C-alpha cells in the first residue's frame, strides 16, 4: 500500500510503498478514506514537536471504511464508516482507570509514536473506533478525532455555566468548532477572535455573536463594549501565542478561566497575585480527548446540533500531501481544515 512518510526532519514527506498491515486479535483493518492535516503534523515535520523514531507515517485525524476484522473483533462489520481515536491506550494504568486515558502511561499515538493515517490502510484496536453519523461525509468525519474532539474536551474543562460569555481565540480547524460547541455547552455570548476577516466571517456563519480582528481592532476595547466592562468568563486559546495569551488573561472577568490548548513554544510570564488571585481567575490546560467525548460528539453531529458544512476547506489526494501541508503552513486560501481525501 501507499503511505506518506516522514524520513527526515524539515523535509517533505515521501509517498512510498509499505506492507499492508494485518489485523490481529481485537483489531480491525481500515481502508482510510480521509485524514485531516493538523498543525501538529507541521510541528512533527519541522521537529518543533518531537516524534519518537523515523521514518513514520504521520496523520492522526482519520476516517475510513472497515475492510477486515481480526479474531474476537465483533463490534463492527466490513464496509461500516468509522472515525478513529488516535490514542491507543492500555486501559489498565492508573490514569486510564481514573478516566484520564489522554495521559495513559503506555499510550501510543497514531501518526506520532506509531504509523498513522496518511496511508491507504491502517490497523487499530476496535475499541478506538466510533461509527460516523450518516449526515457527515468521510472527510468531515475525519475531523471528529481532533479538530472537533480537542475543542470539545477543552470546553468541558472550562466548565461553562449557562449565561456565560466565551471567547474563542484562533479560528482554524479547532477554533471554528469551538465556537459552535461553546454555545451547545451553555454560553450565551460567543466571541470569535482571529487576524483574518475571512475566517471571522465563517465564525459568524456558524454562530459567533461577535467577531474581533485582533490585528486591525483593539481587542480589549471591543470586549469592554461587548461585556459592558465585566470581561469574559472563559477564553479558549488555540494560538499558543504569548501576546495573545496575555490579552486573553487581561480580558477575563472575576472568576474567569483561560483554557490553553495551543502549543506555546516560549515562556509566558504571569503574576499569580495580580493576574489570578485578585480576581480568582484560573488558567487551565487541555490536551487531546477521552473516549467519552466521542460518544457525545457523534450525537451532537447526528442531531444536527453542530454543523460541519464549513469545516473542510480543502481536499488533496495522498500523492499531493506536501502541497496540502503547504496550504496549511502558508495559509493558501484561508484553510480551515485541509483533508487528504481518497473518496
Ligand atoms: Zn492534531
Ligand atoms: Zn493506560
């Protein structure tokens, strides 16, 4: 089968022939139909986020069709449309037992520590799969595992209360879904912040009440106006940019929570007294997702509660994966999600 593999840091992926995997006990073989290109893939390629060993097949946002099932794999039938949770966890360690399998001590991550989804086929344990709702395409379904799952988990960590104001910073593949999910979780006012007007108009289409272009307008003046000086209750930051994190912290109301999801490569200095204690604010981090998150997300999509019509902005075939990564890196055509599609 063909797989797009990273052989050397800072170099293009190479599409090469590798042996087709065979499902073992409790595993299934998936014919991969769609794999989203995530900003993390750019980080893995560039070495800014470390991967265990080279070469590796990247890609962790995966959807496809069941092609074959191994012994004792009984939950899915050949031909079913499925999405894949990219963390292969042990289910036995302390963190798994405590319901924090995103911190499983023995986890492997598809497309990071083991071969992932920029390929024609993949073998995974059947417990890592969830059925895709009928009302989404395979390209949209691929996004569930990260571009929808990660903001979902981050927003649950924010513990939004009904009536609160939530600000989403960074309207890319994750942020666009966070706008919708914040509303579902009880936010009365949702504010989208980016530096690109086209992405902000998409945020309006999917339900943002207010949008602010942080490059051309004063964010704090706008927020002061929108919240009548009270500040925002929750900020979810997908940029990891220290300037943006500082503005977000300053924008928080009494009791406000800043959820940090973006990868921040440099130190971000805070004063625990002035920034946090004086207003009883919190900074919360959030990473990956849990099995339970997908059970809920699938229902939200199935019921039409969240809309994925604007989620896939570009599709490329596997042979053009490097161009797909370039679209994301250079923001060609304002990408939301670029998907490697074999549909
Ligand atoms: Zn990702
Ligand atoms: Zn574990």
